[in-house]
């Protein structure tokens, strides 16, 4: 785990298992690392990425959390990413065109430990090139993708995700809701 943290703190990128699919990640506050991920994925810069947090406190440090968001997080049976308005302390390159950001409060033990030790939010985007199928297990990841990141986590490589992605729900500060992905 210390090796992974050192890589992330030095601006590196990793492949890692999330509570949904395998992802590419980096320190969400490091703009150079964020740009590396856009380059690795061959992703257009106007397509935002989500971040993962390990605690309610970190979530509240980044955004004002509407009451409706807490209810959705508590009641959701599958991982849920909520898109919030007006985040704080994140590079503008991570934000959507309207200034919002998708954040998921993870329940997966590995991700919680990783983010706690990093002590910063973690970028999470599917470990595939733009337009390709999302990897449900490590062996689904293109060998070319594995070569492009700084480190591929050993944890849970054989495990197949039961989720093809998280639900994505946008919540405005006035509690309006829009389901972007079920």
C-alpha cells in the first residue's frame, strides 16, 4: 500500500479495483496527474471524470451536500455517484462544463484504505480507452493500458465486479434531481 501511496503522491497513475469496475486513478488535486489520465484514455478534455472519497467528512469538505443526497447515499443498494454543484479545492479540469463534479462515497474496503492513506480524493474513471467496454475484471483491461499507467494494483485481480458502473444522479442545491445513469 505504501508503494501505491508514494506513486500517487508523486503525480503517478494507477489501475485499481473500485466498488464497481476497474478504474484508472490519481490524486484528484494534482492537475498534472489528472491531465495524464486524459492522455492515457485518449479522452476529450471536456468530458469530466468522477472522484472517490472515503468519508462523509471529506465529501463535506469538497461540496455542500443537500439533504436529499444523504438520503440517496443511505438508501442506494448499488454504488451511487452524485453530481454536485460548486465543488471546492479541485482542479477546474476535473469539473463538468457547468462547474459540477461527480463524487462517490465508496464502501469498498480497499478504496477506503487507499483514500484514507492518500488523504486526498481519488480520480476514478473506467480503465479503458474512450469508447471501449468497461473492464469488469483486471484481465479485461487492454495490455496497452496497463503499460501506460505507473502501477497496476495486485488486489482483487480475479474478482469480477457485480456492477457495470455506478448509478449517477445529479442533485441541485434546491434538491431538484435528475438520474443520469441508472
